C-alpha cells in the first residue's frame, strides 16, 4: 500500500510572471522542456521527499527513471538546472538526508563529482539532482535543497589585493 | 506584493555579534517605521538592467518572479543578447550555454523588454535613464583584461590577450579582426592558470574536425586548421595548489585524443599525507594532476604542460627574423616555505647559491596572457553619483548588490557593515555579477549572486513602495518609452527581442549549411543586415 503523503504534491505552478501574463509570443528558439516526468503507474509509485530552503517537506510519488531535477521542477520547487540537466553546472545540488540511502545509490561519475566540487555547501552525501534517477531501491528517499545564500563576512568588504 | 517567503531583511541576517545588536535593533525599528508608509502597487516598478549576460538575465528572472509589478528594460551594447554565455563560454561546451534557454523563457514575459544595440555611456548618456526608472541595475561585467606589464607585451604580432582570442573564435564583433597568426611556430605559451587559459589551450590543441561541429566562427576554424602550434605551456607564478582552474577543464585537456601531458614533477605536488587532509575539491584536483594523462607521448601529435612557479619577465624576438617571437624569459619563484600548500600561499623570487636570481628561457612563438579580466567604470556613472573601485574593478556595494558610497556623502542612508565600517546606500542603484564581485566564478556563481541582488531589490521595494531612484513626484514611470525619443535623436537604432529572434534564425540557417548548430555574424552590420 502506498504511503500516504503528508502533503500532497502541489499542482504545477508557473513562475509568478507567467501566472499574471500571457506570453506575447512563443520564441522560435524555445528551449528543451524541463521538468518532464512520467506519471507513475498504479502500484509502481516510488516515494521521494524534498525539504525545501524554508525547511518545508514535500512528498511525491514518481515513476522509475525520473530524475530529481525534473521532479523538483515539475512540482515547482526552487531548483535551477542552469545547464538543462546535462551535468555541466552545480545548480541542481541536493543533499541526501540518510547516509545509508546515499550508500545504496550508484557512485557518482567523475564528471558529476567534478561539478559537485564547485557546489555551495557541499556535504558527504551531496549529489546533482539531474544525475539521480529514481529506482525501487530509492523508495522513501529524502533529499534537502541546500541554501544557496551564504552569510556575509567582514572580508567581503575588504579590498582584495 | 507577493513574496514567496516571509521577508527577512538581508542586512539583518548577517550573523549578529553582540556588538552589532544595537545596530540591528535600530535597523528593525527603522524598518517598522517605513513599512507603515504604504504604497501604491498598481503602477509598474521600472527597472533598467545594463547588460544582458547571465548576471542581467538571472537578476531579471528573479525580479520578475518576486515583484509582481516589475517591468524590466534590459539594455545591451550589441544587437544580440547573452553576453559571455554567447561570447565567452567555449564553443565545445554547448551544454553550458543551455542557460540561454532559461533566458529566452524570461524574455517571453510581456514585462520584459530587450533594448539591444544601445551603448549606454557611449551613444546614449546614462543620465538620460534616471528620470524614467525606479531602479537601475548594473550587470555589464568586466570588459577588459589585466596586463602583465612586461617588455614586449604590446607587440602587434604573436602576442595576444586570451580574452581577445576567446572573443575572436567565438565571433565577438569587437575582436573580429584580431587575425591571430598561429603559423609562427610550434611553441605557444599561455600565462595564467585559470579556466580561460585552459579554454585557449584546449582550442589550440583540439582536433579541428571536432571543433567543426561546434558554433566556433568559420574564420577561426580556418586559422586553426593551418595552425603550426603543437606544444602549449600553461604557466603560473605559483604552485598547483594555488592555481585557479577547475577540475573539469583539466580533465578535458587530459582526455584530448592524441595529446600528451608532461607529468608534473613530484616535488611540486604535496606529499600524500598533506593531500589526504586537503578539502575534497583540492584533493581530487591534485590527485588528477598527479595521475596525469594516459596518452602515449610517442604517438601523440601535440602536447601540453602546466608549468609552475614562473613569472614572465620579457619577450624575446629571433635575432635572424626580427618579427618572430623566439622565447620568453621567466624568473623562478619559490613558495613560502612556512605554508607552501595553502591556497593563498605567497611566492618570492628564487635565488641561486651564487646569490643571483634564478631565470629560465622557455621557447615561444605565440604568446597569450590570461591573468584575469578587469572591470571598468561605465562612462557617466559619476552623473548618478555611482563610485567605482578601480583597484578591484567593481562598483562598491554592500555585498547584496546595493551600491554604496562612503558615509561622508550626503546621499543615501547610513548603515553599519559587519566589519564595523560605515556606509551609505544609494537608493535605486544596484549591481550584479562581475561588476559586483569581480571577474571570477562560473555561471552558477553568477546566478546565486544575481539572485541575491534581485532579492535585495524586492526587499527594498517592499519597504519603500518602489520610489527608490526618484522621489514619487519626480518619476515619470515611462521606462524606455521616456528614453526612446532622445535616443533616436542621438542616432540610436535599438534592436528588440523579435529582432534578435530574426538574427538567431539567420545564424542557425547559416550554421545548418555548414553542418554546425550556428554560424554567428561576426559584424554588427551583418546582424542589422537581416532585419
């Protein structure tokens, strides 16, 4: 029996400016569709939860093979994929809450680790959302979106030599 | 006003030390006063963004999402958008340019206007904008590069700035006519060990047929296919732990087919126990450098090396062919023996036992300097009272992107920074990206930084109601519509987003004829010619 979601998935929400406006034209160069996920078949739902930057937890039921970046974007969580999910930036950095769950996952590739090295707030259980594909083994996984802001330090105001 | 999260003034989130408590309390009190003077939200909040690179676009994206009545006019010097995403990111890194998809999405908002082909501070004086906007955000980047200050640097042949070379192969009109001579000889030397230096090395070492599938300029392909360069040295004045390149760019170079890498001398790399105690990113980088490349030098057609602890002193030309660069003389350096493995370790000149400074000559027929970009003040900043920090190449700001001036000035409101220094804010004036924090970091860094500036603007709007740059009774609220007539009188012929879409289609069309994703127009007249 599927676990009851503590909070149901929010419907796809558009950015604020899209809600209030109608885009005047569809660009000829519209990029690839981000946030595309497949609705899970009954009985094959995989549970995944995100803790957002405000500490709120969001539970979703997703299909095998969906990646965390697409899941987050399809549900309008605040996660950027600057490179479009091609493992060429670090903007979709997530932190796996449970180290045991992290160990169950496939090892990140060198390319993914190279990008993670540039991520803000890197931890031992950090991954790039675009590189984590959901599977049955990862049912119940909880990931946290790291805060991208950093505290100001006095050194920010000193002239660098 | 709909802000997605409860707003906590960014200035108040700085860790409050005991000594700052009174300041922060008074700041909260002043906020309470201001909040009570509420404000109309029906009129548009007009923002001019200067520059259309990642900093400008990410700030626009965040601002349009956070401030419902914000209308953004984005001014760009060129007829086309995207700044360094288009002209700085290497052509063989198309995935990094995917951020342009997001920018294109942002531009589809009816609250966004692209105003291209307008050189603010050039044809169009900056001060003409002021009455028509509620905020101006500077996001124009770092338009120049740092110099070495060595003899021979100004030679017209064989000596190039990496920034210009990158602009040239990426189709930037400003450097369309650089025409670098890549046939002078086999040896190239690049001074500097950042990612721009590695981009230049990779373009010089890559198989041209691989580059043909990218959007690299056609004329650059032609020059690269006749290049004689087969040996590239990337030279830094400090050691491996102080280099500023990132691991992805090193790995790519190490994996280039038929290109070998000179192993780094063991004594330059820290001992194993030091390596294992390094922070993760540095540890992985040093391990990769120690491992080097699997490519066999005996079958490789080209080679490269990272050379450390060398400062260039002068360029030397061949005595037989005076136009031919022959070698570069370097002074050897050594790392501070007290702390050789810290990222901020200093170097001092190395001396021989005879007491003479140690020197070395390295063969070089083509020379690139790549020691960083440099911000410049936009002409006319002073008309708005905006200062410029020449030594850092940035607009002074409070770390969140609010432009600041010394507290002695009459303008602005006083504030105390965490280090205890007094500053004043200039209301309605902001900066983001490289002109805010200096020319370092990847697109993700600029995104975070631009978001923080947009958040600061949203916070200031929430607090003041939007009359930031001009008092309520002095603002026209017209934006570009208020500027346009004067701009046209001055001879400005602005391009719109639809114009860019036409240029974009034409470039893709030119590309498809050459089996490339795009063939850029290298000249502004060519761009305007398709409109």
